[in-house]
C-alpha cells in the first residue's frame, strides 16, 4: 500500500491483508501515543484493542489520513480504559475526562523542570493541553488534530494558538520566587 | 531549555516491544483470514481460501514502518532500521480439512528419532571476547509494492543472516545480500520492469543488536509442559511466557479452529521461530521436535536437499506449507521451508518453495563481526 492508497483509504478498507500492512506502518506510532499517555505497560495491553476496533470499524473511516483516525480510536480506548480503572489522576478535577497530561505529569521527575512545566501547563485548559500535546508529541498538523478530536479545523487552530500564546506569556513572566537566607535573619 | 523542548523530551518513549506488535499483528491476521473465509462462503466459492497472511519465514517476522513510508518486514532478531523492503507473503491454506487428519505415524517417528539424536551436545567453551557464529542462508519472498497502484512483484531474495551469539543468548546480527535470487513468475518480473524496477528487496545491514535469547533459554524443557504453553497461546515468538493466553487463544477463526487453544498453524509458527534462535535450539531442539511430533496433520514428505547441499528428511504441515528438514541421525535441523499451497494467489504451482532458512554450522570466533576461518 503506498501513500496514495492510504490517503484514499481504499486498500485497507477493502483488503484485510492491506489493513495488516497499515498496522505495521502505524502500529509503533499508536503504541507511542498510548505509552506517552498511559505508560508502557498499559500501552502494551491497549494496543490490540485499538487495532481490533480499527479493523472492525474501518469501513466507517472518514479521515483521508489513517493516522489521525487511529489516534482518535486510541483516544477513545484510553478514555474507556481510564473509566474502567477509575484510577486516581494527577488532576482530580479532570478524573472522568481524557487529559493526556495527567499521566505524563507523573513521569516528570521532581526537579526544577517539573515545577516549570507543571506551572506552565496548569495555565492551559484541558482542551488546549490536548491539542498542544498532539502537535508536540505526535507531530500532527492542526488539521490532523481536528480529525483526531472530531473538531472543526478552525477550533483546533484557535486552541493551539491560545495554548502557544499562553505558554509564551507564562514563560516570559515566571512567578517571582522568594527565599530568605537564614544567615541574614 | 524552553517549555516546548521540555514537552518534547517528556514525549520520548521507548519503542514498542516487537513481541507486543507481533501479538497484535497475529490477531489482525486471524481476523483478516476469518473475513476472507466468510466472504468466500457468502459467494459460495470452494476452498481453498486465501490465507493472505504475512507468515514468518525463518527469522523474518515483522513489518515495520520506514522513513520512506512503505510497510516493510524485518527479521525478528532485533533489527529495527534495516533499509530493506520486504513484505513476506506466503501461501494459502485449506481450512478445516487438514485438522481432520490423524497425526502421521511416520512423521512422528522421524521427529522422535531426531529428538533422541539431538540430545544436547556441548558446544566448545568460549574464551574471553569469543562468540558462537552461525551463518543462516535465507530465501525470502520479497513482495515489493509497486508505484502507481500497480500491485506487487514477488522476488525470491537470498541473503545471509550472520549471527554472533554469547552463551547468554545476547550478541549481534548482520544481514548480507547474496547474489542470485529470482522472480517468482515471469509476470512478476514484467510488472516490476514496467514500473521502473524499484529496488526494494536488497538487504544489507551493519552489525545490529540481536534480540536476546534469554527468554527462550529459560523456557521449560519438559515437552508436555512447553507444548501446553504453546497450545494455550502463552508463548510468544521471542519465547516469552505470557501471563495470559495470547490473541490466538481468544478468538475462533479458520486459523484457530478451537477457541480453547491455538491452531496447529500458529503452534508451528511459534516452534519455527524458537528454532531460529542459534543458542536456544541447542537446548530446546529435541523438545521442540517432540512437540511437533504431537501436532495432528504433520506428514512425512521424504528427502530434501538443502541450500548447502545437505540431504535430510522432511516433515510438512500441509495446512500451512511449513516444512522442517532434519538430519535424523544427528537431530540437526538443516532447513525450514515454506511451500505454496493449492489455490495460492502467487501464481505458482502447489509445493513451490516460497521461502527457506538454511541453518549453517556453529563455529567459535574471536569477536563480533569476525568470520570463522
């Protein structure tokens, strides 16, 4: 299956064998998507579920590009997985919704970097975070992000724009940290 | 470092374990085969049915994406970035029919004799920096996707897989393209020439890390125990024991007639993959032959000469076209072959060899990349 086939989405819809070729093409990327958000072990468990859903639902594919469509399925599988597990999330207020940062947050080590990135990302809404991370982590275009999230392209663009603007402002104006030197007291 | 760079750093994750990808691919193949079978049934077409499966031929067992975007297939021994394009496709199968056959007494006798003769012969000990070397000759069916929607062209592509292995099963592998090879049919050659003769089949690599055989070396050596694990789908293609049955045990399909266990084709796939591990085969060869001897449908098909000119006796699983060529006097596995089955879509006669792995002798060498004298 070549690029044109994949964009048309015909081969892997009509030919089950071509769909398996699609898996070898995008399976590692889908695994990475899951791994970034849920950790490697859960990604191992969920990968098959994503692809079996994709196989059975391939006739309904609307996205001309395969990868955003697959990320969309992976997102739904992750969401269902988290609901099943009812696992505690880093951001309690988002515990019943999909927020990719919630799990990634747990992977940041306890350094100044964590404080920085935590503070900056906390200024974004959940929706803005999700768009931003799809662009930064998955290297998607805003149009592809829109396909993953089922949004109009303009909405995805504006969320990305807001996220980047907020990031720039937060980075340019870090909170003032005060500390006292006990020797001066 | 700015926030975006920090985020990018956080987004770096380890690549997926090949065994995890394999499990999913196997499940998809099973679904694809089931769908093909169902479509045929609806159309009231007679068997045989296209299996359409990318099968393992020796150590080659997975497709992986490349920078060029083509789906490609690499050997299982830890190669993640070889610039070679191969989609290995073999054969068809006859759903149902072969499962009704009783185990062939002649095949079982041969396999048991090979198992008895294969009692582990100690390899010479390794000195500091030394490795065991084994060069395996592989004939792979390279299915090259052609540009412009022209389909594929099948080329039987020879290469040598050079393995350097330490006693713990770690080491390196290098692929060397061999001269020769041939188009499977004149039609394949004509299609390839008509589309600009894309070079997709040549495989040459630097030294690459070998996927450790540690898991295979740790498998149980009781044939009943290991046979049950394999039948239950609990052993994957790199010898890891899974905590729960793998995908083949979770759905009844034409490749897996019994939902309580893996089908014979899948069991033999696993055995074939384990047999390609140079160190592990020394320890497990006899056990694996005994397991194959218990598989229903496996038949004795007579003598065969391998690519190194050695003569052995062969058994075949007619359901998948998998062949093991053994030297029963020494219990040595000389070669594995994949045969085209009746009704195959490759355009070749039934029984045509469409893939093989010839196992070379093992020698001690003085370092990675060093060849025997």
